[in-house]
C-alpha cells in the first residue's frame, strides 16, 4: 500500500517534469522572437536558439535537461547568463529557513487551538477562533502582510519592514530579519490548520464509539487521550502536511511583499522577465516539494490508520 | 412473584424530551413513565420515530446531540439522574448501568484491542485489577459462546465478525456486573440465523447474573422472547404496558393489536395463471471484480402471473441474481430467457421494449424516488418514455395509476418528502406498473417499512397480480413475507440454490437442513420459542449444518 | 418566493451580514460609472492625497473621498471600477470552471470505466502542481492577457470542481432512483440533467461560493504580483501593488483595496459557512 503510493509519487514527479518541459516548449509562435522582441535580428535569433538548444529534437532536449538537473546542473539564466544552480542555492536555503520558522511556530499552536476549539465547541473561545480563522482565510496574504507591516514596523517599529538578509548575519539576526514574513505565514497557516484540525476532531467526536465511551462512564480526559486521539491522528497528520504544502504557495506572495531574497521572489521576477530556464528550474523545485509533502501526508495517514495497520 | 417497592431499580416519571429540528425545539417524547425492578427485563417496542432509543439512553441520564431532557424524573436506585452533575452520572454509567448499542462495528474503537476496551472501565474505576478484569472477560467470552475465548480479546474490532462483535459488546456491558443494561436494538443489524445466537446469549447471561434490562426493538416477536413486561410506544407517547404473555394474548389497544396481527401468517389464494414461462434463468454464474464467484449454476423459472420468492441471508447472492436478470451485472456464464427468447446479457444492448416489460421495485422507497421530482413527473416519465404519452392523455393515465395504488389525485403535485414510507413504496409500484410490465422484480420491498406499511404493500401487490396477471420475483430474507405471498420458493445459500419448489413442498416437512435452519430462525410470537429453537439448533448442528457467524 | 424570504429572515446575523456585503459589492460593480465621481484613468489631484476626513485633506470641486493613488487618480472611483473588473472576471472564471468541472465530474461518475479513469488521472496531475506555480508556468509561457488569465484560473479551479462534483455525483449515482432510470433505458444526458443535477445543486452552490472566493483571491494575488489584470485597468490586487511603496511612509492607501478584497471574501465565506452549517446541522438531529 505504502509502496504503491511511493511508486505513484515518483511517477507523478516524472510527469510533472515532462509537463513543465512541454509547457515551455508549447510556446505560441516563436519563442526567440517573442522574447527578443523588436531587437530580434536573424543572427540574434539563431544564437538564442542554439543557446537554448532549440535546434535539437524535443526528446533529446528533455533528456539532457533532466539529466543535467539530476547532476545538479540546472542550465543558465537568460537574463544574466549565470548558472541557475548558483542563483538558486542561496535562495533555496532562504526560503527553506522562512518556511521552517513558520512551521515550527504554527504546527503546535494550531493543533492545540484546534483541539481546544473542538472540545469547547460553541463556546465563546470557539466562536472567537472561528471568526479569526474565517477572516484569515478570507484575507489575501498580502493584506495580512501589510497590516502587520503597518502595525509592527511603521507604527511601533518593533520589527524591520523589509526582510533583508546578508551572508554575514548570525542566526538570530536572520531570525529577527524575517520576523514579519514568518509571522504573516504563521498566521495564515495557523488559520487553515486550526480550522481543519477542529473539523477532524469534531468528526471523530461524533462517532458512535465516543458515545459508547461516554456511556461506559469513561473520564473526559481519558476519552480524549485514549479514544479520540488515536483516531484523529491520521486526519491531523494529513492536515499538517497539506498545510506545509500550502506554504509553498503562500511563501511566494509573502516573499514579494517583504522583498525577501527567496525562491518565490526569483520565480515571480523570472516570470515577468520570461527567463524560462529559471522558471523551469524553480517550478520544478516547488512542484517537487509540493508532491513530496503530499506523498508524505498520504503515507503517514496510511501508517496512522489502525484498520490498515492491523489487517484482518 | 409479587414485586415490591424495595425492589424498584429504575423509576422514570413523566419524561419529556425535546429534539432540535428545523431551527426549533420540538417535543419528541411526551410524558412517558415506566419502572424496572431488579432482575426484570422491560421491552420497549415501537416503530421508527416512536422515541424508544431516546428513552432508552435517557434512562442513563444521557441524550444525543440535538436532544435535551425537558422535564420529568429518572430515579435510579434512589438517585435522581435528571439534572445530576457530570461526575455523578459518569460514576453511574458503566459499573451500574451499561449500554449495548445497535452497531457493534461502529461502537468499538477501531484503534484498540477488544480486551483493552473491556478492561478500561473496571480498571479506571478501581473495581478490578487488569489481570482480574482480563480473567472476567475470558469468563464472559466463554459464557457467550465466543470462539477461542482466551485469545479473541487480542483482536481488533474489525478483525471480528458482526455477530461475535455484538456478543463482545454484551460481555463488555457485563464487565462490572451492572444492575441494569440498556440494549438498543442489539440484533437488528444481524442476519436471522445470527440473531438467534446473540439473542440466546443475551438471555443466558442476564438470567445467570440476575441483571435487569431495558430491551429496545421494533420487533415484537424478539422482545417477547426476553422481556418480562412490554411497553408499546408510538410517536413519543406510551400506548400501553403489560406483562409479556398478557400483551401478546390479549392486547388492550388497537395499535398493539395491529402490530400483532401483521405477524400472523396470511394465506394466499393460489393463482391459476397459465403454464407459460415468463422468465427462465439457465446455469447462471456471476462474479464481482476479482473473480469472486457470487452466483454458481443457478437455474430457475417464473410462470406468468406467478410469484417466485428468492430467500436467503445476506451474502447468499439473491440480490446479485436480480442484477443479473436486469442486466446490471452480465453473468460470466449461462443465459437468461425472457418469454422464450435469450436476451442480451448487458443492459445497454437490450431494446427499450424489453426494458419496459421487466420492471423493478426497490427496498428503500426513500432512495428509489428522486426527491426533486414530483409524483406527476415520476409516473409521467415512463409513460412518455415508453408510450410517447403527453398532456391530457398522460395525466389521465397517472390518475388511473394513482387509483390502482389507492392514492388520491392530490398526490400528483407532491414531492416524495411529503409522503410516508408506505406511500412512497406505492408510488414505486405505480412507476413499475406504468410500463405495463410482464415481470416485476421486488427487492426486499417491505423490509424498510414499518410493519403496518409492509402489510398494506403486500396486500396491494397481491391484488394487482390478481387483476393484471403480472409475475413477481420476490427477493427477501423475511420468511413471513415468503409464507404470505409466494407460489414458488427458491432457497439460496452462499451463491447456490439449496432447494426450490412449490411453496407447499418447501414449507412442510421433510425439510432440507438449511431451509430448516432458516425457517426455525424466524422469531415467533411465542415467548417459549427461543428456548425451543436453541434446542432445535443443537440437533441441526449434530446433523452437520454449520452456522455462519 | 415566500419560502426564499423566510429562508433568509431565519438566517443568523452573520449570514445576513455576509449577504449585505455581497449585495453592496454587486451594487457597486453594476453601477460603477454612476457611483464613481471620476473616470477609471482620470488624474484627480496630487500623488497620495489623504482621504476627505483627514485634517490634511486637499479640497476638490468633485470630492476625492478616499484620497488619490500613486499617480493622483481618485482612489474611490478606481475602487468602484475595480469592483466591476475583478468581480466580473472572478465570476466569469468561476462559472466557466463550474461548467467544465461539473460536467466532467458528472460524466466521470455516471459513465465510470475509462472515462472516469482518464479524467481523474488528468485532474490528479493538474492538482499535483501547487496552484500558483502552475499559473505562473502557463502565464510565463503564454503571457498575461485577460483570456489567458480566465483560461488558466478556470483550468486550475475546474480540477477542484471536478473532484467535488464527481464525489457528490458518486453519492447520488448509487441511489436507486438513478439505477431505476437506467433500467428504464434513459440516456446519459437525462441521468445527468434530471437525476443527478437537481440533487447535487445544494452542495454545489456552497462550493460555488468557496470557489468564487478562491478565484477572487487568486486573481488578486496574480494582479498583486503584476501578472494579472494589466494597467491602466483598475483592479484591487494591482491597486495594492501600485501603491505598496506608500506603506513605508505610513500612508495607508494600499490597505484600502486590500481591505476591499478581504471584505468581499469574508462576506461570501460567512454565507457559505452558514450554508454548510445548515447542511451538517440537519444531519446531527
């Protein structure tokens, strides 16, 4: 079961890489002319084409592209002719640092609050939580970001408004620099995670075996710990990992708002500059992470399901 | 045996319970009073919506989400449970009042082994140590005739069959030897032959330990086996209460009499239809998905204007046979003949005219009618589809059909939600009749209805057959229905025909052993029936008829 | 009609608030030219003038209610036109996604077999992409124009609609009334239109609200990244982007269009929440 899922995941990665490749291939009109625009001369177009290896048949190009990626060679940027691998390496670690910081804060908080909201359903606390989550998921990411910026950077000047990081910074300086983007990301992810955790717990609490436990006179704490938790594990793990995957999208916007030198900002820049090799490479990374996280969610929830763990 | 006040275990007085429906509180239990003495079994019976389950769990001071106790008193062993604080209620539940739910499969926690769920409460309350509780579990498992009582506790709930799981739950309820057990339809989800075992086991243990019980069911015959007294409920009101024998032999209220009368077997006037065969099934083999054979070598035929009953428990393949006949599941081998011709195995290859001549009526009238279509559209569509009728002609015909099923013209404009279960099933019958079929397949058509509704439907089908000479295939597990309606009976077990023949041959001795088991499992309205049947089973077992459970 | 009114008067305050917000937004979108004192592209005054209630407000013959943007256009007027552009675009896209997604989902559920397999695998692959990334790839290749934008977002969104409508239709498809219509010999179109659609409608309506919010936020995000609606068209997302540098000077102008986006999605979500709550509430009892 798990093996089958893993196999599927690898297959999916392959399909995605082909699709990203074909997507860029299937340009309407001639790519070179479109990108070089007015300045296109026959010579420059020719040079551009051979540079992108557009004169080779598609499958050879795919193989050399994917082969290069597997060896760490991502090609060169069209915009500044630098190797993409160099361009990406520091940005990947920046993005990862931001996402990891947000995850470290958001996962425990949201699970805890989600469980509390489910247990004290319809209480004042629950209502407050549900209003908070509803607004958070309704707000565009940049709105949350700007509100925080206005409040915490402009009004009160607690945190820096732009997340500027330099290589010379220590760990805590970095942490301080990214405090606003990390906080934004945390708030958004908490809202989603909490909402889903609450729903998962409520779902479990409504099941007949919980009623049975009540009618057996089991103590409330024990019902939660012994009866509800093991069965909620699988949905909660799913929620957590899916939200980590969601951060892949959230991170792009947050990086742009705070001008943070991460992968997301690079991607957006490259899209507007139509720097296709960079777009290809960074999309592949984002999609790969996303697929791996989804895969992880599936595998973990299979492993956490008691019925699947103890077959007949 | 005169029971005195000192013996009184539970006294419920003027209980009113409200349910939250359509954004307002509505009373669903209206001032019901009853009592249970020590060691006594009270049966609560009624049709769906009578409020019997709600009352049952309310006697533990518990209500489901969306319900609340509004007024009344629940006095358990001198202690008031209505309005008692959570901790008091928690201490009573489990050690003193235990609960056995309808679906054991859903009520056991899938994450824990059975033994851990058994010992949980006694250990928590400090009544027994783990090892003592474990020993008690094994003792009870043995008493309840569970296979391998020493090790069954190490299994997870989904690794144990339904009938066994239900007995495990009875064992769990008995863990601390409670004063009172609430049984909430504990055998309803089981097959007839399995029902007997569970029923027998319940009766055995509560007698052995002298436990009092409230036994909730919709089946009067079942409750008659086990209860000392019976209370009949309808729409949240008490109809009457009395000693079991007195209730069965001389009920006071009309409603109770009606409940009893549906149980009594009705004879059928033998049809003198011609000898013409409408449908014949020849050597049919069928399988689902991965070559799991569910039907094997089935041969049978149905004459014009006759009723053939196909009887069997769940898993016998009787519904699969219907799917093969209708073309939903093409057989891997064998043929189906209709009016002398071999018909295409697949539904989509069958001509419209053939589809018209073979109609189907389903078990659940709730799901067999599109809730978004009015009766007019439901009946009008086949008229339009098969006969091209429209406008006035169609409306006339719809009115005719409504007349046939004994409903007034005002039903034309109603939606299925505005009809009762019995009325919906009538509309389903009318939909089948609209096509003027030669054969109607009736798949458990009465089992989702309450007993009075079911009786009406059977009578209607009978009259229609006499009038229209239509043939029926009647798929059912209910032997009373079989006795009432069939000309010919086919008994199925695990995908094979065990026995078939005219009703008189099948239902009279000498019996084929499986048929015997099935016949003897149908509860009878006689309080001594269960004891007889358990002895009878022993004899059957000696003859080598195994019972799946 | 009376039922509809009763239905809404019985709704909780949150749903009423949501409905009021939605109505207000639709009203603004419909009557934008009449409500807006200035045109979409007209320069009204200086750069980033403060709103009318501010002490530093600069008086104008035609009032500049919410102040001006980064090149001196009237923010209030742009907000009205922005409502028109963004809401229309989001609505058209959602409707397209629903049309494609639900027909696909219904077909997969009723026909099963290879149709279901093919459609489901295609959707699986599309859904394996993070939404924003997929949109960025396609936009980077095809450029940003309104038809491309509609196509891309509808494509992404229709996969979600496909999943949910397939699941809903699967639940309905097992109902005996669908089997009954099959046994009668009805064709695919009848089964989808008469048997499945009427019964799938209410879960799909709630889903429409959710998907609309998603599309609306998505378009705004793309515009914010400079990849959505292109200037000079007024659009809430790009208005935030254009004015974003004002934040560092403590000028709140970019927060106004951002708040407008949040306002509408909150409104829709409030109504959707109530719908879902109602649907699950009935199951409880």
